[in-house]
C-alpha cells in the first residue's frame, strides 16, 4: 500500500489519537508502519533513481570522455605517424644534405685540380712555345755553324792542298838546292882541274 491510498482513513485515526481515544492504535501503527515502509521504499527508489541519473550522467560523461580520448588517441596516432614520416623525411634530407656536401667538396676539389692542371698546361704550353723558339734559334745557329764548318772544311782542304804544294815546292827546292850545290861543287872541281 502506498501513502495516500488510505490518507482519509489515516487522518481520521490521527484525529482520534490526538483526542485521546486510541481505539484504532493498532490500525494507526500498522498504517504508520506501512507509510514508513512505503516512504523508505520510495526514498530508496528516489535514491536509486538519483544514483541511476548520477551514474548515467557519469556514464555519459565517461562516454564523452572516451570518445574524446579515442579521438585524441586517433589524433595522437595520426600525429605520431606524421611525425615518423617527417622523421624519415628529415633523415632522408640529412642524408641528401651530407651527400650534397660531399658533392660540393668533390666539386671544389675537382675545380681546384682543374685550375692546377690548367696552370700546369699553360706552363707547359709556354714552355713548349719557348722550347720551340729555342729549337728554331738552335736550328738557325746550327745552320750557320754547319755553313761555317763547310767553309772552314773547304778552307782547310784548300790550306792542306796549298801546304802540300808548299811541301812539294820545299822538297823540290831542296832537291834543286842539292842539285845546284852538287853542280857548283862539280863546277869548282872541274875548274880546279883546268
């Protein structure tokens, strides 16, 4: 029985109890007990309903939090994946930067080597040109010396021929002188005989 079902009856019993005649005490007591039980049951239901509402609100709040957390987790995983991707890209960029630095260094070394080789080539060309000029000068000088040598050889040959002629003349003169001395000696001897 719920309170209010016998509210009029209980009110009459309560009036009798206040007047002093307690004819219906057991009924009043029973009604009061029922009322208290109903009140406690109602209070329990209200409490249970309040707890349910509170729990439902907490559940909804937790569900909202869970959805938010799932979204944040998804966002975090997305950001983490993007971060990993960017880390990979950064690592690749660092490797490319290192390779670029190596290539720059190699290019610098190659340019320096080319400049050095260019300088050496220029020096070699200059040296070759100088050598060619010197060779041309030497060829001219050689031609002059060969010409002088030919003239000298010709002069020497002529001088040798003249020397040979002179030697022959000297020999002939000596012979002639000997003949002359011999003849003179014979003439003297001949004159001495006569």
